[in-house]
C-alpha cells in the first residue's frame, strides 16, 4: 500500500487513506510492534507508514 507521507497520525491515515480508526488503535497496541509511537506526554499516535504497511500485510486475511 502506498501512503502520501513517511510519518502520519491516526487522523491523517483515517481521512486520507480510509483506514478505520479502530484498526489503527489495535495496531498501535499490539505487543512488540514497531510502527506506532507516541511522544512523551502526547495524545497522538504517529505511524511510520513503511512499517505499518508491512505489519498490515502480515495481519491480512488471505
């Protein structure tokens, strides 16, 4: 999957790419994941879109 930017927030991924917010929240809370991070004291999750794309392929139903 191609993303517009290298790093995007949950809201940007939802609005621009149509990925459901609930799915992104689940991906951010998977134990051992490396694609989502939160700045100290912040509320937003920031996703590395390259790593998110690989993780989405890993969890895709085939």
